[in-house]
């Protein structure tokens, strides 16, 4: 029994690191951020060549059949390079929903297309966590009515997976009659979310839907958001250390002042143990079902707190430059901010964790 | 080694001195050579278990003319050696968890040195690594956390249990997530150690984070108890034998001892992140 990444996992992470370093440098991210609700097709095609969209999908359906820990260390790299790609919904939450709740026919129809990187799959589960703005959809006979907010990977989706207010999951096609769509613009321009409004829209239920299936899709999403924050936070620390080693004031590099060094040490001390928590939470999704939900809550809430601390502190280490658009540090700041708010903020997630342990009525 | 492993020999550590805390390498306790012996004069402080120890491992200055890090040697000797006086050091907790140890012409055979003369600093750094690891024991933290969970199920205000108060409960779960991170970090360290790898930052952050987390666990317990949280000694209505207030105070000592939080941050930033060292003052 080892608590470490395997050699294969290190290689996987390195290959994704190299891919993003070469193909998604900051100037490309800036361009993509100007078109948030447009899928970066060539970058996604490159990721597809690495097998990324199908990493969780079984080999029978053309995927790689890997586990959540593999997905988490890949998404960590996406966070590290603020990659403007539809990974969370398309490569993680949608395939998981289809695998848990879909019929064989639905799986055969959609999973190979996702695995090949041919389609984008949006996921609407926000209202299963908390309802705002009177959102939520009711299922009728083969139809959905209502609205959903913060649909993940909303832009240019070829398929939406939508949770109704009774734990049912449904497939909805973007061209369906009675469906209207509206983009939601967030601080994070590297990922697209939006709203779907349903007026008697025809939808295909996933026949094995259950409250547990919806919850597991959310658990997986939470662990991925935690992994994204881990990668983004790690990069912010590295950028801070590098900047503090170059920037001079009072005749010294500012990194030689304890006031600055200690900020960096505090960031590293907070982030480093959370790496192990993300690993375990992702591992538990596959291997330790009894621990999975609680650990997904812990990973999500803890990385949200650590992420917020690292994001603001790293910005302070960069001084005025950190506050400008020139360095682009704000892309990481905003990525971490987005990760915190989606799929349940820390207070809400901790309340869930309390419920899971019988600590809340 | 074997009697120590069997628990038959109790050791204490003679490192810190009144004038040498964070700057441990400036220590002044002298050992001069006289025939086949070292003769030791000076004072140590913060010496846990000195009052019951059989043996001491002790840093002494043997080469006063060398730079401070190169003039230190590491000696081991019996606490029954003539010339050693142990005085208990009462702390803010009201108890004497530490001692002061005074050496007056203490004669120790030259063969009691570990390593060579002037290499004591390197030997000491090896043991400090373990001290800092021990101060961050996740199992001990889990025990305290579980005691806090129990407390929150027992304590009530206006008939409401603390666990049913959403603000206290949120703080509890927040600490639980931090504890989970430290526990899995500990498992990661174990795997690295078993492979002979240096885990780098994952090890360097343990003392800083764990001592803070332990302190926060005690702080929440005190807050949960409200007015009862200030009770101490043998007071009526005292909870858990006063261990939460004792812990809150003693654990602040642990944040300071074994390398203060600020020294830990220097270590993390310099050794872990490769940031520049403090510029040396011109001599």
C-alpha cells in the first residue's frame, strides 16, 4: 500500500503538462478568454489526441478506462495552465452520468462520441445542490419545464445532461423545440457556463437515474474543482517565488525580505497538504465508496479556503503588477474564485459533510 | 540503542539556551578539554523530561575560535554526572513541563562524543527533523479532534447542543477537512520515507501546520464551552480535567518551541521554495 502517484500517473501528468505548456500559453489563453462561449476547437482536438475526453470512459466505448485520480491529476494541470477547455462537464460529469444512469443504447450512442472528442456535453446539476432564482426543472412525460443555471460546459454543447428536481437525469439536445439558452458571464473567462430554459422541451430520461447517481456526479465534479484549484494555486505560488526573486526594492530582491518570504511559506504550507487530500478524495471515488462523499466535501471546501488564501496572497506578493492585466495573474485568481463558488461553496459543502456524519438534523 | 528502544532509558535534549533560541547555533555552553575528559560549564533551558532523564544528548561549544556552526560538538552523558543541577521551569499553564539544566565543571569522557569535534550542528539537525515530525503527529491530532466532537455532543446552551449550532459545526467540519489533509500528507511522508525519497515541502510544512491546527482544535473546544471554557485547576464544573485550557496554552508553547512558526517559515521558503537567505550582517 503506497500513498503516492504511480509511475504511469506521473507520466500521464507530465504529458498533459507538456501539451498545455506548448499549446496553451498565456497569450493563447488571453485570446480564448475573449471568446469564452466558443469552444477552442484545435486545442480540444489536441487534447483528444491524448485521449483526455475519454479518459474515464471504458475501453469498450473507445475511452481509456482510467480512474478519478488520473482525471484529477489531469485537471490539476488544466488549472495550472488555466486551460480554456470543456473538461469538467464533457470528460468527467457527463460520461459518469451516462455510465451510472444511462441505458446501454444511450451509452453506445454517446460515450464513443465523447471519447473521440467529437462532441461537447454540458451538465446541469446546480439545482440539486441549491435553488436560486426559482430555478429547477420538472419532468413531464418525456418533457422538461423550468430552468437551470450554471450549466457546466454550456457553450456549443451537442448534448446536455440535466438533473430534474426529483433526482431524474435527462438527455436534452440543444436544438430541441422550446429550449432557450443564455450565456452567463462570470469572472472566469476560461470556462463557459450558461442558463437553459425549458418550455415543454422533449428530453430522454436516463433510465437508471437515482439520487445517488446525481450525488456521485456532483461528488466527482467537486473533486475535480478541488484539483483545478490545486494546480492553479501551485502555479500562483511558483509565479510568486519567481517574481519575488527578480523584483528589487531597497536594493534587494523582495524575496529576501521575511515579510515576503513568509507569505510564500504560508501559501506553500497551506497548499502542500491539500495535494494529499485531493489524491485521496479522487482515489476514494473509485476505491473507497464509504469515504467518497465526505472526502469530496472536504476536498471541495478545504481547497476553496486554501485557494482563496493563495489567490489573494500571491496577488499581494506581486504588488501592483499582480493587480494589473499585464502579468495575467488574474486568470488564476479568477479560476480559483470560480472553483470555489460552483457545485457548492465551502459553508454549504461543510453542512453536507455534517449531515453525512449525523451531526446535523 | 536497545535499552532505549525497550523504554528502559529516558533521554532529554540539551539544545536551547537562555541566549540561544531561534539562533540555536550561537549557543555558549562550553566544553573544554582536560586530559581524557570534556569539562562542561553553562546552562540549557526548555529541557523536557530532564527531571526524570537517565541520559542527555547535549550541544556544547568545543571550538570557540571557529565560525559558530563549526564550533559545536554533540555529547551524550549520564544525568547523574556530578555538577548537573535540574530546576523545574513553570510555564503559563501553571505546570512545569520543562526544566532548566545547569552545568558546573561537569566531567564527561572524550569518548562520549557523537560524530567528530565541530560536527555537532549536523548531528543536531538530523534529530531536529524528527522532533518536528513528532510535533505534527496526525494520530494525536485525531484523538484531540474526536474528543472535541464528543464535547460538542455533550455541551449545551439553552438546551441546544453545540453540534446543533451551525456556526460551531461549520468550524468543526472546517478543522476536520484540514485534519484530513494533514493525515494524508502524513501517509505520503510515510511512503516517501519507505522509498528513501525526500518529500521536500510535504515534510517541511508539518511542524508549522500541525501545531497551528492542534491549537485551533483546542480554541474551538474553549469557544464551545463559553464561560465554562475559562474554568481551570480543580474548579467546580470543570470539563475534561481542564485539558482544553491547558492544551490551548501548552500548544502555544509548541508553536514557539522546536523552531518557532517564523523560523519554520524561513525554512519552508529557503529550503522548500529556494528563496534567498537573509543577508548576513557585516561583522
